[in-house]
C-alpha cells in the first residue's frame, strides 16, 4: 500500500538487529510500536471493509480447525 511513517527510533536503525549495537530496550520499544500500528491498521481495515474482514475471519477459523498440533 504505502510506506509507513518513520519515527525517530527507526530512522537510523539497521534491519536485522544487534549488528549496529542496538540495545534490547530500543528493539522492544520499536517492536511494541510496530505491533500497535499493525493492530490499529487491522482494526481500520475491518471497519472499512466488513465483508472482506468477515471472509478473512472465516479463513482464519478454517485454518485453525484444520491445523495439526
């Protein structure tokens, strides 16, 4: 779709982690921010496209029913 907005935390970060001397706390902060934005985007998509969201829920339910442990 479109490129996500970059924040101060992620502007200079190297994807892949600790090679750049990144702290664990900074990585966790960025991950938490990413997960919050992902959750928000999914909620927005579900509100805007309810039929597609319902179809996706049905597909997910089918995957869960047919998954072998």
